[in-house]
């Protein structure tokens, strides 16, 4: 395997990384989070909400009350992948999450954070 092929395989193996939100369509409240693997995180949130064991009690309460059809899972911003396969995206993702938390302010009556 040559260097170009290694890079191509690396880029193809990366999952979507970045910031996402769970939006309540009834009252507009949002939960903002971040992950190195957004599709897996969405699956985790959906599973725990469906079985009634989500860590965020207020989100769980309203999900149970309003039903899954009244919630959307949306990507707010993705982190671009780097050429370096050893690059740690943790800092970039958390920084981006802080920006979105400040921008959308999903606290108290506005959200679930």
C-alpha cells in the first residue's frame, strides 16, 4: 500500500465529526452536543430516549410527552479532516461546541443544556 492509498483509506474511514443539535419541534428547545462520530451519537441518543433512560432528564421527559416525531436530529457544523492520521480532533470539536453553545444559548427555558 503506497502513501496515497493509505491517506485515501484514512479519509474514507473517518466518520462525521462536529456539533449537532436535537430540536423539540413543539416548543423550539434544543440540546447541543458534539462527537467524533455524529451518526453513532445520534443512534445512542435515539436509543436511550426510546427506552426512557436518557441522561438529560428534561429532554427525556419532553421526548416521552411529545413523542419521537416531534424531535429532529440535525448536524450544525462538521469539523474538516486533516491529512495527519494521528491528529486528535477532541480540542477542535469541543471548541466548536462552545461556539455553538454561545451562539444559540440553549439553557434554561431555551433548551436542555
